[in-house]
C-alpha cells in the first residue's frame, strides 16, 4: 500500500530512509522485499513508498500511526538482523529521519 | 547539498514529495533541475535528496529550517508556475507530506 493512494488525516509519523548501496550488494534486493512485507504486517503500519535509481541511491518512506509503532518495528528481531547486514555489507552511506507528519496533500486521482 | 552528508540537530522540517510521471513529460527534467537550484537559494533551505527510478516514480525530500521557509518556497512565483505545469502536464499522480523532523541519524562516513 503506497502513500500515494492514501488520504489519512495527520498527525501521524514517517521514517525517511535514504541510502547509497555499495556496488556489490548480494542478497540486498531479496532482504528489502522481505522487510517491506514484514513491515506491512506490523501494528501501526500505514504505508510505504520506495524508489531506487540505477546509481544505487534510494529513498524509502514508511508511514506509521505513532512513535511506539516505529520503535517496535526498529526492535523487531528479524529487522534488527537486516539492519546489521545493511550496515556491514550493503550500504555505502545512509541517513534516517523520524518525522511527524503535520499536513498531507494528494492528487485527486490518476491523471493520465 | 544532500541530507546524507548533514548532521543538523532536530527539530527542523521536511517536505516529502512522491510522484509518478506520465510517459510523456517533455520539459520536466530541465524544470526539476531549475527548481532544485532555486530551492537551494531560498532562506531556510537545509538540503535535498531526490531519486527517480526508470518507471517514472520519484521521491524528493527537501529539508527546511521551519514552516515559514516552506510556505515562502511554496509561494515563490517561479515555483508556483512549475507546480502548475506539474499538475497539468507532467504528473500522473503525486502526494506531498509536510513533516517535522524529530530525530535524525547518519552513517558516520562512506563505507566503501
């Protein structure tokens, strides 16, 4: 469920994860897909948008009901293992921003 | 200046712009580059990360000192014209989230 297609009423929370992959990142894609699925099953999960370009730079924004949901997801045991692999093997560089969504706007419908 | 390389102390603000381009989007790339440059010259601008994939989905996150800076940028006359073109010509769909950054973490240095 992508945030593009939601119209939830703020406030809620978002996690902005920006990263650059190393040239060699075996196993990353499979783990990313697994984490996306696992995140979507967590309490308080509202949606996610994820984009990576051909140079290996990516932005993933996940949306959550509250900060408690974010902390629970951060401390999920399978997710902790993925975070460790990311730091050690896959990411050249990354940043993480925990934010409170104050206002949200969506285009009314697909404009083809 | 990308947010990856910053270590500013929260709170500050971010604008998360998620979009899907139409197949035909003549003039979009040039305008996006011009807007990125213009944004970086606005008062309160802190940084920007932008990624678009080959399917036309993009996420741009810009970071700002406060909400006043975001409103001033939204109402910049050249930017207003670009927003109008985006809605009418370039974007199939988009969402915009105005958020307050509560916490931020950065990898210590490039991990090659």
